[in-house]
């Protein structure tokens, strides 16, 4: 399955999904995206940049290091404390999931805020492995 097909399947599978994308935080690139509406390229580019900020911002990295130290976890650049981040806006539910095999890749899923959060998480977690395998 191609990456585009896996992302398209994610949009179809996750409840009330409006968009899904795959972000490479190392390069800051949006590797693939599927939306039900058209969006300006500037907005799509900002999604990739914001994803990097969420997972790799200086304060987030500092918190991860503090948690690792407090729990006696050895320093490992491939191990991150934060695996998923959920952002609720006025109308939307955003789920950011760090890939398991490559920690620099993130699946982003955007749904209507009326979607059942538990189902969105369950379905997007199932899709993450499919998107990873397609890349």
C-alpha cells in the first residue's frame, strides 16, 4: 500500500475525520496529506512546523529529560516520553502520534470536535502501523 493510500484509508477509518497527514519532524516536511476540503499550502506547511514544535520544542524536551532522570531512564535519543498529543480547539480534535519505528515521524489526524475521543484514538492507533508500513 502506498503512503497516500494509507493516509486516505485513515481519513475513511477514523470517525468524523477531516484530514490526516504524515510529518517528518527532522526535515519539517509534510510527507503526505489527505483532506476533505482544500486548504492553502501555507496552512499545510504550518501543520508540519507546529508538529515539530509540539514534540521537539525546548520546554517539551526539558520535561522529557526531567521525567527520564526522575525515573532512572538512560539517555537515549530514540526514546521519548511523549508519544501522543491531543489538542482540542473550538471545532476540531487534533491527534498527533509519534511513529513507533521512526520517532521523527508523526501521524496527524484532525476530526470534528463532536467525534468520540476514545474511538478516534483507537482507530488512529490502528492506522498508525499501516501508515508506518506504507512509508
